């Protein structure tokens, strides 16, 4: 090939290659901009939330000795042999909660657990707690339901919105996702996101962004405020872990 042809080929190659270089640079800038926008949105979404766990100790929490610890940066409740009960709880000592949004991550291996809210301590020695509970389990039926511990039992099954009326009726509506669909979005023996929103008499539970149950409690029997606690269930050996627990107080809703 003549020298002039070689020069021409080199020039044409540069023309072809250079736009690709600029294209990648533009893509990187767009990606950086998108990442920055996502970070700002995430930070805004977390505004007003207070962390309830320092990631390394049980400071601010109190429970039955020998059952609770911090492992791998998570609050850990564990029974290594069959636990005859009663169910025991780790209680947050920061005061009562009323209208709030709570966010946390949980992982469970075996057994059943839950997040108590607007609850009361029934037995201070054994740390028995009763009240509303955001339930979850290692099984495939109850995660996300609303259960009233030491009270009325299941208030709303998964996939339902339930209104408990003042005259004792229980009106049940279906949520957009069925119990089976909601279960498919829950990770087994892995971390899941749990959100509880309590505003007035309207209580909403979500797992991994999906609404699992709602209760509108007009019965007059539901607590308006109470303690926050984490459950370790009686029964076969199990382990439950919690991390990134944070709460935001909300303005009072309709009572």
C-alpha cells in the first residue's frame, strides 16, 4: 500500500474511532448524573428518620438475658434448642410510639418473629409483650400479616385490607397482590425490607415495597400508642436478625 493510502486509512480510522470515545464519555456523564440524582432522592426519602440501632451494641434495647446479641452488625435473637416459651421480646427503651413510619431489614432462619408496636409490656421479668405486630416467619403464610399478640389474634391476613368496625364487624377487601404473589417477592433466609406505617387507626405493613396488609381499626379496642419491640418466638431452634432500624414520627392521623 502506498504511503498516501496508509495516511488516508489512518485518518478514516480516527474519524470512526473518535466519535465512539466521545459517546462513551457522554454515557459515563449521563450515568454519573443518574447516580447523583438517585442518591439525592434516596437521601430525601430518609429525611426525618432516626436510627434505633447503632450496629454494634444493644444500647437502647432491653430483653431477656441469653437470647439477644449483636452478630455481624445485626440485632440477633436466637434459640439453640427448643424454647418452651412464652414468646420473649427485645424492647426499645426510647419511649412509646404512636403515629410513625418504621423501616427495618430482617432475616429469619426457622420459626416465627415480628415487630411489635403500640404495645404494652405484660411481664417485665420474662419480657412478654402484647399488641399490634408486623408478623413474619420462615414459612410461607404469615409474613406481613397484622397480628395482635396476646389479644385478638390475626387482624388482617396477607393480601387483605380489613376494617374492624365499632359494632364488631370485620370487613375484608382484597389488595392488588395476592398472598401467593406477595410470598414470591420475599427472600428465604435472606434480608428483606419491612415497613410499618401507623397513622391514627390506619395500620399498613409492607415487605420489599409491596403492601402485605392493612387494618383500619374503628373498634375502639386498638392501642393509640405503646412500646416498640422485636419478637423471639417459642418453639424449635431459630434465629432472627434485624438491622438498619429507623423510625420517623408522623403527624397524627384520624382517630
